[in-house]
C-alpha cells in the first residue's frame, strides 16, 4: 500500500500528466479563497486556547480575554495564512493546466453563498433559551460564565437555610455535585457565545448560530476548492447551505457548526502543508492539528472523527514527511484541552456517556499501539506500495459494498434497545403523533442512510459512492495524497455515524448527527465524482454542448433534492398554468419565538432578594426546564421539591426567611400554590418548537407552551 508520501500529485491526474507545465504565476483569487476559508478556524482556536485556562482559573472576564486572545489570534492568523498556497494543481479530477488558476467568480460565489446562508439564518433564527434541549443548555452555560467567569455553579444552599432534606438542585443538562451544579456539555461553544452576551445580551447570543453556520459554509467551500478544484467549490457550498440539517443547527446554538469550522479548517491547513516545504509545512501542519484537536473542546464526539489521524500520522512518519511530528503535536495540544475540560469541568457528563467513551478510548489506544508497531517494523524499509491491482480494486469495491449494505439495512434489520421509562415514553409520544405503531424500544437507526437520502438526495449518495470508490483506489496507489486524510476521516465518520447515530431518532433533531462529517463527506465526494464524470466525457470526445448539458443535469440532481426537502416543495393545483409549487417545509418557519421576552418578564416579576423553590420538580417539568434559567438570568438562588408536602414547604419557607431572603414558590399549576398564598401568573408563552418526525423528512413545527404561576407565602 503506497503512502503517497513521495509524490505531490493531489488529484487523479497531475497537471503534467494532463499535458503541459504547471502555471506558476501568482493566483490572487485562489490565495484569497484559501485564506478566507481558514480564518474562522484560526480565530476560534485562538479564543479557545486562551479561554479554557482562564475559565479553569475562574477569571474568564472580557478584559483578560481581549488582552490575551488578541496576541494569540494575531500569531495564529499570521502564521496560519502566511504560506497559504492559493492554488492546488491537479485538485479537480479533470484538471488541466489552464484550469488550475482560481477564477474570481468562484471566490465571489462561495462568499455569496456563505453570506446569503448567514443572512437567511439570522432572519429565521430561534430564541431557544428555555432548557428543553441542547441549544438552550449551551446558552445558559454561556450566560453563567459570561457573568461570573468561573465554574462550577454554586447551589447557594445557605439562601434556603439548608436543604431541609427535601430540596433538589438537578435540572436538565445540569448535574448537582456536592454543593455545586455542573453544566453537562463541553465548554468550547459557551466560551464562544460569551462575547455575544457581553456585547448584546441573550438576543445577540441566540443569533450566533447563524454566524457560525455561515463561517462553516465558507470553510467548507475552501475545503472543496482544495479537494475538488475551485470551480466546484461554489456547488459544494450551495448544497451544504441548502441541506436542512445545516440550517437546523445554524438557527439555534448547536455545537456542530463550530465543530465544522475547526474540522474543515484543520483539514484545509493539513492539505496546505502538503503543498509547502520547510518551516511552512511544519507550521501549517501544527496549526491544522491544533484545530482538529480542539474539536474535542467543542463536542466530545469529535474524538471519534479525528481518530484516523493516528494511522495517518504513521503514514507520514514512514514517508519521512516533515509534517508528521508537528501535526501530532498540534493534535495532542488540542486534544489535551478537550480532555482537561471534560475531566475537570464536565466530569458528570463524561460519566453519563461512559458506555460510549470507554470503547472509543480503547480503540484509540489500539490504533496508537498498532501505528507505533507498524512504524517500528517498517521504519528501515521502503514505504510499502500496492503491487498489482487487487488491493486498489478491493478498496474501491469495499466503498461500494458498505453503502449498499446501509441502503438495504432497513429491509433486514430493525434496531431496538431497552431504555429508561422516560425516554421510552418520549418515543411512544412521537409514534402516536406520527400515527405509526407504538414501539417505544425502537431506535430507527436502520434508516440512517435514508436520512441522508432525505436531506441531500439519492444522486448525491450515488455520486459520492462513485467518488469514494475511485479515490480509495487512487489513494491506495499513492496518486491522491491530498485526499488521503480527508478520505480516511470522512469514510470513518460516515460508517460509524450511520451504523450507530446514538441520538434520539426524531427529525430534524437526529439530523444534527449528520452535520459534522456525514453530509459534508458525501457532498465532497459527490462533487469530486461529478468532476470525474466531466473529465471522462471530455476524454471520450463528447461534444461540448452535450457534455455541458449532462453536467447541468448532474448539478441539478445534486442541488434539487436538498431544496425540495428543506423548502418542502410540492406540486399543487392553481397558478396561471393550473399547477404551482407550494413550499411547506421548514425553511421559512421560526421556532422558540418569544422566549427571551417571556423570560425577561418572568425575571422582572421575581424579587431580586428572592430564593425560588419549584413545587413539583423532576419528570421533565418546569423545574427541569427553568431552574438554570432563573439561577443564571434572573440572578437568584433556585431549588426544587416534590409537590404534596405542605409541612415541608412551610419548613423551607421559614428557612428562607431566617436566611434573610424572600421565599418565592413557582409551579406549573396554580392548585399547587393556593395553600401557601395569593397566586399570580408570571409566564404564559405560546410558541412553536421543532417537529418530531420518525419515518419521513420533517415538514412542520409543533406547538410549545410554558405556563408558570408564582406565590410569595405569607409570613
């Protein structure tokens, strides 16, 4: 098997092979696209590098962050952009010397797609701040560190005169640990949302998903330019921007867009390092490894996505490539940041997903040991090369067979698993709403490839499979070194994610699992495969008009399925010709509107010296949803206790009064509060949330209501 280490050919055909020398003139457009596409990753990396140590030290403040992060950002930007090659000879499958220069229209188109995507997501962004799912938990996490600069969160038991053996401090995504409360997730995204809180409050923070999503689309366009050629980059960016999952995670504060920025940006920098020499190669590889490693600080699942870097670094070492050790070093630094965050700030979260983390750690250890052994055994030998055609052909056929297996999986397997009663009740509720048989133990993971069909279409999967097969063959032969790492990480992520998505299977919620690697991987491979078809038509002597018509059809086949699902396009009667297109999808629908205003009004109704107690906690009620909202945004201590214990309630209220604070009781139903004083309504929000489809693409939202009653017990 060839490592591809001794050749600089980065596409299926090198420029020299295609005919004619490589044009060495400066390519300003290509360099601009290359630099723009890695700039977001460099800025995010700089902020995270400074932010985590300050958060660990309890001094995550605006002044310190600005003073320390600006020099780090300047250094990363200068060194990260200094040696951007700006051109990637042979990147496109049909590359010819005159086509290797990047046209300005390609740069403008990629930037336009990213800006249009960001503007659209800003217009329809959600106000998801009440903790029912992950985006709001990230918002509340960010709000706390923005205003307090430290973790964990104190329970402030003294404000209640003790726990009285009945008070609880747990809520959705927030774990009670000792006398503190620990947020569930990794600190990367909250640290990036904190500046928005400093600048514009919750409204600005809620809109940051759109900004991150636009940057992710831009970075993806740069990656596509490097791997498929700059002329194909706008198409790749457009398909990703049209895909519903990308829009879904960019309208709320999900971690996936930031993970994409670091992941795509890191791959871009590693590819750039392969085109450089000397110090430039080492610096680009180190920063690329750092960006890839920092994905762990944003989402712990990033550890699986970057796992193939271990054998890839072994390949570089065997090829005596100067990028190997810097890449490993950068990856280690970024990974250590994620590990420290997980063990120090998010330990209960890691414990809760222990069953998934332990196999991953064991696999990483096995991959490291196997790579070290392989390097030791082969160090003094020539790099292994694929002899004959059986191994390259086997790699190509394996790619095809894996996709076929996932396609037929729903017809031969039904994935089931026993879970806790709360989770099974949720699944049963979704099934009743969808009018399908109630089977609470079903996970629907066998439909994972069909999720991809829904969101980017069958043609993208077919062309992506073609691209994967051809590139697998050529990477084994050492003919596509720039594709070696991307193919390894995307192929691995696609297989692992589709086999076991490990998420509640309702759509569009479950579609977020496809965002970091699965959809981008298929899109990149499909665009590359489209370029290969164009080159094949040219080599076959097809007339230019016919070839152009075929490629227009191919492009339409890649773009239209995503648009149909996202916009919910359906043919309906009416219009001047008797038919019209009706848009019934989620593209123009808002969710979680009014939450910021409702929370502000609730906070205004709660006295500033109050100690709040929810009557009736647990079971997914308002105590679980609002505890951290009140603690963080209203700025008062909060706890919960079971309903139906009036003597315990009186004991708690006396304890609060003895602590010098005002007892305030909250509940979802006024009947729970009437025994303790006059009741008034402080929240009555009617809004919409994301739907919960299980067996078809999501087309509609669902109603969502929050009602909170309050009383201040008489002394």
